[in-house]
C-alpha cells in the first residue's frame, strides 16, 4: 500500500501550488498508483532509464531511492545503466554509478521495513525448515481471525503444504507489496502483485513466495475451521522455480 505523496507540496507548495498539486495528486496519486497496468517497481525502472537518458541527475538520484523502496535491486540499477550507456552516452554512466553507490551503499537489496505500512516482524526461525531463503513473520491480530504479515526476501518461498481441517478451514492471502507467486498442485503458477487476493481451500496442496528478483509481502489470514493443522511437504523444485519470470 503506497504512502500518499507530499513531496510537491512540501517543497513547492508556496511557490507553485498548482504544480505541487499535479505532482502529488495526478502524477503520483493517479499515474503511479495504477498498479493494475504497471507495478511501482516497473514504473521505477522506466523512470530511472528515462532520467538517465536525459542526464537529469538530481531527479535520477531521487528515483533511484524510490526504486530501491519499490524493489529495484542494486545490480538491476547497475545493469540498466550499463546497457543504456551504449545508447545514451558513456559519460552519463560514469556520472550515474556514484549515485547508485550513494543510494545503495553496500546493500544489494532494499529496507524491508519500507515495503508497506505493515511491520516486518522477526525472522521466521520457527518455520525456517519449511522455507527456502529468509522469511519474516509479524502477528497483526490473534483475536477473532488470526492475521499475520509474512515477508519474503527475493527468491524465498515456502515448501509445498496443505491446510487440513475437519470442517471449514483453509487460508486467504492478501498481497500488499512486491511481486510473488502462488502455485496449486496440478495448476499453472499464478503471479501475484499488491491488491491480489488468493483463496486457498482446506485440503489443497500449494506453495507461495517471492519472485526471484523482488521482495514480497502478503497478509496470511487463517480461515476458521475445526481440527485445523498444516501438513508440510517437499521443497519447491529449484529448476521449476527458476523458470518463473
């Protein structure tokens, strides 16, 4: 869930209030929020490329920071510049790499705490044996209906598993940040983006997790039922996962 943009009003509200309004409410409030067309991560990569091409370095640095928050990795930013250097100018690349270093430092990823408005929580060590890669777990509510925020680092996913119940039961996933995957046994994998909802009936074998190149966050909601338990199965095949784009 993206935060409301206020940079225009904060910097130019007194000098150019209409421009500030268009920046915050139209550009970021409407265009950038159309996640059904392009994800914020994709829009960040496009904008980084455009600003690099134009040589607009102050704005480029700002959008490198925004791209980092949207899941653009340090290596992806470097690769964008490396490719475009051949088309847009070698000196521009030399000027841009220091900006990337300033924004990312030695960090190849992003700050998980900035993924969404929900807390990341602690490392999910209690279930680490059922995950490939690092996941984090934050209990949001244990009353009425249990709700947990689950965060996956890029490439992290859980094993195949089944939510059993004598009656009712199952699970719902509400995607809140990044890009991920959901896969039911015997069906095609389903790409997940913020706003997607997955309904998982009891007794269905499945797995879910992050895309290879993106952090991913979803709310896991336990559907009330009788005699609920989780059966953990085999890990997701590495070769099959590697084909997911």
